[in-house]
C-alpha cells in the first residue's frame, strides 16, 4: 500500500524563529515577521503578483505586471494572456506550488482587475488562497 509522506518545514517547529517578512509593512519596527511556512509562501506570492515586470533591478523577469493592464481594454484575449503569464511566473519562481484555481475578471467601468488564486504546496498540507483587486 502506497503512503504519501507530507513534509513539514523544520522551522515551523521553532515558534521564535522568523522565516520571512509580512505584508503590508506596517509593524512597529517597520515590518512584521512571518513565523510559519504557510504565511511566508503566501506573502511571497502576493509580492510576486504586486511586483511589476522589470521593477526588481537584479531580477527584471520577476513580477506579474498586473498594473500594466489597468488602462488596457480588458477583453477575453487579454485575460488569457495575463493568466498565461501568471502561470508561467508561478511555475518559474515557485516550482513547489500547484495551482488549483486561477481566476481573473475585470470591471472596465472602474478599471480594476480582480484576481483569485487557490494553490497547494506539493508534498505538504499547505492549501491556501489569495484574492487581490488591482485598481
């Protein structure tokens, strides 16, 4: 009988060791820390989604570039292009993330893009979702 082993990051067992930085930067010491892998992964994905393509100096390919489409006519072709670009970026920068559901919608009257991502981290129990509205 096959048994699927789930991995747990060893740092998750050490509650006093910070793993990453939480968003938004509004803590007492400029930023708040994340102490669990689930929170660090979610924050890193949000950072990827909100970063514009070319915004990072030493890694210009990093970023989803969602803001680039705000003043474009968002039709089905553009939504498919954005979806494809997002899937590609997540596969490159987060190879352990399995996308369960990726949904994009737009409201042309208010120039917004609504983004929903449900994901799972391979070989772990981490299953989470992100919802972002870009204005």
